[in-house]
């Protein structure tokens, strides 16, 4: 089983979305279940509405999890697991206060050495523990040997016991730390492969150590994806919500995130097509750069490929003609946000003013009195006959009347898609 884990603390990032997509694809390739895990165990980090945002994005991208699990439902399990580790002397109660620990970390920083827990509370006797009334955390004893694993992307990894240290698994309020909850959840769901961002690589030895301490002997494979950077190598990418607001299609975003740092047989593809050939082992081991112009190109191609009726819904219609009309503007815009004003201008009230006021009025009156013409050339001939306009005196005011702009696609190209709305357009 594979999983995507996300805390409902902030809007989903581009990196997070790529991780979710890769997990979904590999689960489909392996014929394994794929679950969405909401890591909501820390109330202080949860933000109202963010859980709904995660679920909505999954739906928009067609990422259909086999199940949705919530960490808040497993609190009792985490506590039982912590008790087991305490009983087996693999963990211990730590009474060091936050202030004490911070002072020691600051001293280590001033002395330019790596901070490590002193082990003071690990040496307390049972009597001393029972006699101590201070709040305590639960720490897992550091491993006795190095933790090693072979990452499917970053290669062989090895962490010495001192690198892992004796770390906290339960807070003073008896809620689990993120790594403890994550490791136990992966055990509960029998996760076979964890695909996540490279920034979580340092968490992996702790999670392996937790599972081994609990007697879980199944090997969990890991693949840590290098970061996605901005076009100039900077951090801080636009969020998924911003991409939607700009009018990028989910199909194009998924296409680009799969394409980034991967070897693909073609540039433009659907996620369903990628399931047939995607290879996790071919993903770049180096950070990749997010270029908005490349995404614009892919978005333009996916708009071109989109079902016209479905595309029209983005503009408030359910008519394939409007979808085709929108595609006519792909040379002028690459997103729904850029094309939408063009479509809105067609159906908006046009100002009859300026140098073309008289001609626009003549053309409007002629169109309103005339029949529906199948071709633009038929309409043009009729208008020339009724108004005696020709050349620029015909085409410029007619374009203004039909599109609200003096520039744009050829009217012959537009007419087949807007002819059934002609009376509504000229009002």
C-alpha cells in the first residue's frame, strides 16, 4: 500500500502535489491500494478549511484514494505503543523542561558543536521516575547500530546512532510527535513504499528505528524526491490554489509535474497515459526548476485537447461551441484566466461610440433583422448588401460588434462557434 500524508495546516504546495501524484501513479502501476492520510494529530497546527482544500484538490486531479484516514482517530494506539516501549525499556520518561533543553542547545551552538541529548533521564531509576511529579515526555533510546537503507532516488543512506540520538516520541500532553505517529500509521496500514520530499530524508532513520523498536520486521522502501525550485533556483513556488486561480488546468499541472526531472516518451500526456510508462527510478536526483512558461505551453496544449463541452463550463456554459470558441483564442492566451475576458467581451454590452458608432449601429440593425447564416461569407455578403459597407468600414465595426475588440482571431474562424448566439451578442 502507498499513501500521501498531509497536515491540514496550509494550502497544498507544488511539491506536495507532485508527491501525491507520484504515489497515486505507482500504486496504480503496482496494483496496490492508495490512501490519503490527514495528519491532524497536532491541534496547534491545524487550520480550518485546509482539510477540505486537500480533498478538493484530490478530486480535481482524479486522485481517488482507497481510503481517507485521520491521525486523530489513532491517539489511543499511539499511547499504547509508547507504553509498550516503556515497558520493554526501549524508551524512557524525560523530565527535562523545554527551557533546560533550549539552554543546552544554545550552549552547543555557541561552542560550535552539534547538540545531542545528554541522556540524563535515561539513567533514572524506577523509584526516581515515580517520585518525580514534573510533566514528562517519552524518549526512544537511540539505536545501538547505524540505520541504513537504500533510497530509490537518492541511493544508499546511513545514519550513525549519534545522528539519530534519543528523540521524543510523546509530548508532555501525551500526544505523539509527527515521526512517531507517522511510523505507527505506516505500520497500521502496512505501507510498502513511501514517496515523499527530500526534506523528510532526515526523518526516515527515526521512523525506521521506531518500527524496529516495536518489532515490525517488514521492510518499507523509500523514495525521496529532490526539491522543485523556481526558474532562477530560488525557493518559494506558487501554490496549487494560485495555479487554479490563474486558470491552469489540472491535466496540464499534472503533466508538468510528472515531466519535471523525468524521462518521458512525449511532452504532452495525461496522467492515465503516464501510468503506462512512468518509472520512479528515472526521476532526477538533482533539484528541478519550475518554469511557468513551460506550464503555459502545456496548458495551451491541454486546452486544445480538452472536451469542448467540458471546457465551456469554465466560461459559464455547457455548449461545445463555446469550448471551440475559447480554443480560437489560444494564440492570445494560455490559461482560462487569460481567455475568459475574451469570451466575456463577446457577450457583454458593446459601447456604440467613437468613429465606428454609425457603422456598428447599421450592422447591428441589419443582423437583428436578418436570418441565421450558416457561413461567415454569407453573413458578410448580406451585410454589404444591406449597409453598403465594405473593407475596413465593414470589418472593423463588425469585429467590435461581435467581439468587443478591434484585434483577435479571424472572424471566419470565430463565426461557426458564435453564430447560434448572434442575436444575443449584438443585442
